[in-house]
């Protein structure tokens, strides 16, 4: 009888232990769910399926609807893009331990994109970067552009491509998913000649590559320079600044600027200057050096002349976060790349970060033709003629090191 009672008590004890373990695990899971909400949210999105989906994102002040498209590959990498400005709002990739996190800065909602000034993830055009005195001459005709930065024009003017709603069409295949965005820029828009039919195609494949293809046709001679303005923070969700992230730029030269950040026309060697990123170097290693160019830009905000002789697709830059192990490689057909170290970011930019934003919490690698090229005869031409197709391609390849 005692043995039977003892066995029953042991059984009850074991049952209680099991229940306690279950309750403990449930509590831990609940705590982790709330404490690590971002990681839970980004845990293998898509569950191994390749897909592209569409959802309502918001409505502009003039009543136009904006949609967000989500591209997912079989590895769980995810890219979100909205039709307002064609902006990339999120890029979710794994670190070296397989944890997913967002590696680009973006506003919290549509209102941020409507009122914001940071160009987070947007398509930039008609002319990326700066045009001095907001004017240029083409075929003997003078064109006055809309100025929006100290008498110069920056990123296509106050209502550039980043402030336009793009038409969208999605495509799904076995090895990739794509979003095709189109926009027609009217003759004279922001001061530019010619009616410009523009398309930007985002493609995500199973190699964790985000390809961006730009195409354009014009009915009048014009100038064009398109890019994407994503701010990267490879640690994930801007939890810290980017000064310890390492950068390589495949360039022996850069284009120095004056105090208003307009290129002087010189093409200068990076050797023996803080502009030398020919091997992986922490972004913050020399950012505060006593160097005139860094003082002008309040850090890095310059165009590098890539080591190439043609428009073939080649490696332009590489960035590595030593903590998470994430790596980004940038390939492009363009002759230049603008490296910007987020020098004027501040708490007024309400982003999707985990804590208030401050300067240098994101960096940009904007593949491009050179700034102010319409006014610099020694720079590669940015002229597009009727009957000719403008084409540019950039690949952001994500991985780990």
C-alpha cells in the first residue's frame, strides 16, 4: 500500500514538474516575444516561399492612394517598397547567426515620406546629386532649374522623383520576384527639358541580391542621372551608429568639392588622404580628420571615381558590420558612387529605428554619374538624346563575412 501511495506521489510530483517547466518556458517565450519583437517579426518571413504581395500604405494629402509591395525570396530575405517615390522602406536580412533584422532606415509611415527631407530609400531623379547654380546649357540652350539647396539644385529639385507616385506592376517567377515602377516626367518639370518616360525595376532573387534597373526615353535632348538613396545600417534597425562598420570603395580617385559641395572639376587621387577606402576601413577611422573636404561635407559626402573604363557591371563598394557579420557588396554599371555618412541626420527624422536617430546612424552608397556633370566637360556625359535608351543597373548583394 505504501509503495502504491509512493508511486502516486512521485507521479504527482513529476506532473507538477512538467507543468512548472511548461509554465516557465511559456513565460520565457512571452518575455522574449516582447523583448525581442523585431527578431520575432523578422524570423524567416515568407517561410521559404518566393512571393510578392501588395497592401494599402496610406493616402496623400491630395487623395492619392499609396501601396506597399513586399518581395520575399526562398531564404527569407524581404524587401518592402512603396509607390510614393519608389522608396525602399525595409530590407530584412540575416546576420551571421541567422537572426533577421532591417538594415535600412525608413520613416514610420507615409506622413514621414510626405514631409521628410532625408530621401530614405527613394528613387532620385531627374538628376541625382547636385547641379551648380541650378542651371546648365545644352545644345546652346540655357536651362534654369528649380533650386532647393543654397542656390543649387539637389536630387532633382524640391519635387523630384522621390516625391512622385509611381505606377506599379508585379512579377513573380521561380527564381526571382520583381516590381516594375513607371513614371512620366513632363517637359519642363523642375526645369528639365523633354518628356521623360522612366521605369525602375526592383528584382529580388534567391542569391540575396536586390537588382535595380533604370531605363528612360526622352522626346527632347535632356540630362539624366538616376540612383537609389537607401541609408544602410548593417547592425540592424539603427541600434548604433555606423562608424565601426567597415567600407571598401573600388576607386583610386574622387571629385573634390567647394564649400557648397559642388565639384571643382578636379579628379584627385585618394592616396595619402582620408578618402582612401581601397581596403576595408572603419568609416569612423578618419572621419574627423583635419582635411578640408571632410570639413566641407561635415564628414563624407563625396563622389568616388570608380576604377573602370566602360559601363560594364563591376564591384563598386563593399561594407561589413564586424558585430553582426553582415556584408553588403555593391555592383554597378555607373562610373561613380556617392558615399554619404549621414552627417546631418538627427532626432527630427522619425524613423523605424528602435531608439531616437542621431547623425551617422546610416550611410548611403549612391551609384551615379558625377555631380554637376552638365557643367563639367571633363566629366562623363549625362546627355540623353531622343531615340536613345538610358540604362543603368545596380546590384545590392547581401551576405555575411
